């Protein structure tokens, strides 16, 4: 696990610990704070990659684009799972099992679309 992933894991652990200590009434604020931190890190990393590309350097180093997208994929997965918890609760509370199914179909759909976008953006190694 690289340093970025370890740092993100520590942030998630701290957020979950704070949620346990503060209770569910602060859940929305904690989720928003965590998502903002992840978003800031992803934007910073994207800016670094764009700067490296503008300089004519490979933004991924020797590892190639598949390894370079790990942080984005991992961050996106964490964000959707963190958001899935309150969405599941809201869906189940409002309409029961159907609401829960709709919430998870939405989470899976967003992840599928994100993965498809990354797959299209990856350069073909045969070119």
C-alpha cells in the first residue's frame, strides 16, 4: 500500500472513530468533511499529473497508467461506500427494502460508470 493510500486509510479510520464518539447526529458533517479531504487530495494529484504531462513527463512514472489510477479508483470506491451508508438508511427508512435496493443499484451504477470511464481513458498498449 502506497503512502497516499495509507494516509487516506488513517483519515477514514479517524472519521469512523469520531462518528462513534460523537454519535449519528454528526454523521453528515463527518462524511462531508471526509469527502472534502478526499476530493482535495484527488484534485491535487490530478493537478500534479497534468503538470507532469505538460512538462512532457509521464505522470505515472515507470509503473504505467494502470498503477497511476490506483489512487483515483481507491478514493472513489471509499467515497461511494461511505456515502452508501446514509443513502441505504434513508432509502430503507422511506420505502423499505425497495429503497435499499434502489440505493445500492445507484451506488453500483456510479462505480460501473466510473470504471468504464477509466477503462476508456487508458491508452491502448498495442498502439
